[in-house]
C-alpha cells in the first residue's frame, strides 16, 4: 500500500469516528431535551387504564362470551324464556345487568370489575367464607327470585370467566372505586313515602311507568326498563329491598343515562325517600328468610324482615331513621354499622 492509500484509509476511519461521535452527541442531546424519547426506546408508555367495554372488547373466548350473554340476557338463557326447561333457574324476566349496569362495568352499581379478586370472602348473610359461585347463586335466589344453579355447571363457570376477564389488570386504586355502591349521607328521619312518590313521578315514572312495572319490548320479550315491584321484580330477600342499598344505587345511577357516580341528579335525601317509596310495594317473598344472618348481630340495620337482636320496630328497620339503630349496636355490641 502506497502513502496516498494509507492517508486515504486513515481519513476514512477518522471520518467514520467523527460521524459516530456526532450521532452519539445528537442522541444524548435529544434525550436530554426530550426525556420521553428514552421511554419510547425502552417501550411506549401505557395508556391510562379504563374498564373493558363488553360491546367492543369481548375476547374470542366462548366461555367469556357466554358469561356475558347470561348476564346481559338472563331471561333468555337461564330465565323463563330459556329453551331448555331444566335451565330456567331465574323466576322472573329480569337480567343481571338490570342492577349490575353495563353488564357489570358501571361504577356505583355493584360492578364486576375486580370482583373476581375479592373471593373467597366472608359474608354475614351466610356467616361463612363464601365462593364467587355461591355469591352468584345468592343473586339467583333473591334478585332473580329463582333457584340455585349447579356450582360446577357451565352457566356459573361462564359467568365467573366473564367476571375474571373484567377483573384482569385492574389497578388497585381503580378496583376500590368500582367496588360496591356510592356513600350516602342519608337523613336522620324516617323516610317519607309522600315525598318519595313525588320524586318517583318527577324522575322515575317516565321509564318505570306509573304502576312501577317497567317497559317491556313485545318483539324482544325483554325489559327496556325493569319493574321495581310486583310479581316480576326482585323478592323481599334481595339487597335492593333494603332502603339504604336501594338509595345508594339510585343516587349514582338514576335517572338512567342521566346520572352517574361523578354527576348524580338526585340529592341524598331524594334518593332516600324514593327508595323507600319503591320498597313500600309488594313483591315476591323469599322462603325461609329467618335463616339469613345466622349471627343476627351482623344483620344490616335496614334489613326489612326479622328477627333482629335489638328493641327497634319492623317499621323502623324498613324506613328508618337508621342512625339510632346504628348507635345502639355500636354502644351495646361495639359494632359500627353503615347499612
């Protein structure tokens, strides 16, 4: 190699080193000015979490899809309209999502988001650690006014699969927000049925009708708006038959598609009175209700059927005021009750 070729090779190497140095300096400057670039290199930042939408996000999983169908159209698959008589477990034409709105995805309506991770759990109504399958059957026997399904049967297992899917990768703080119902500062007076009726006429009657029997589609044979009392509603052993629970649900969700957890339409007082009005009417009676809450000290103060372990009347247990009952249990038994 002659001298000119040696010089040319050296200059090419030097040029390459200068180019690499400039590229490195450019990357360092870019990362310094834009720290987000580093995250992009390592992997794009995650989008803010949001609950899954069954209408758009259902996976290609037959069991999960069947679970969603059971919850959104219970009357058709496990209710009076089920094609197989042996699968007519529900005793009314309601669907699970009449209470668990959006097929269990709406805050403030006993959402299913995160529920899979909370079982097994202790429940006072049975006074034992219960499974998610047992909890589903509790709804079947009360809210759906029906009978228990086989715990290992395809229906319950499909519902559990759907709830598990909704509960996947839910941040802890969001899971807490989706649990249960909204808090309610209810009045320290007996619920007023006259006020409740006026609130019902103003805010509820246009959907649930003047007789409270809801609106049903003749073509689809489903409730567009469910009945709130009467033979085709939840029975008297359901949680929604407790004024406090019903008021919490109403506050966050009613009027339907107008109210939300973040922006309720009714005040706490209005929700309280209208919940009492709704629960003043007759409905199916669950058999053997006295067996509920084997430890009667654990019975919610607003449970409208006895027996109780306190001196308060059945009327007060149903319509309040509830604060004196709560104060009694805290003073006499050291138990702080909120419902």
